[in-house]
């Protein structure tokens, strides 16, 4: 597995960091509380990769006993790293050619057979 954060990893970590810091900072909030997986983006694969890399930890949410997650200091450090630069594509080598069909001027014909005036 590579440790390079993709856009979905970064979005999940940022949302989890925001949720964790909100719970830690609010009056009456649970200090060091775990966040439900539905409160931040990321599917099972993203969460399992972040767990394997040590960016998040898994624990039990106190008030309902379900599984939750919390960002670690390693995850915080990974977010401080600048995102990878997008891959630059080579310029297209397709060329446009001159049209091979000759343009024909507009001709106006009347249905009664007479030539138009003007």
C-alpha cells in the first residue's frame, strides 16, 4: 500500500479532524470522543486504509456503544503535507486538416421558375 493521500483520503481526514475538534472544544462535549462513521465521508475501503496507515484509530462511542473513529497525530501530520501535484498530461498530437469539401455558394431558386430580383 502506498502512503500517498488521495483526494478521498484527504476529505475524510479533514472532516474527521473537524468533527473531533468540534467535540473536544464545545462546552459539555466529550473529550477525546470517537466519531460515528456516518458523520464524515469515506467508505469501508477508505476507512480501512486510513486505519492501516495509522492516520485514524478505532474505538467505542461511549453513549451508544457503537464503533467510531478518531484522527491521530500521524493523520494530522499527513494533512499538513501539501497535496500531490496533479499529473500533467502531454499535449495532444492530433492535428486539424483543411476541409477536403469545397464550399458552395448559396443559390436561391424560386418555385415558380423566375429568377429572384436583385
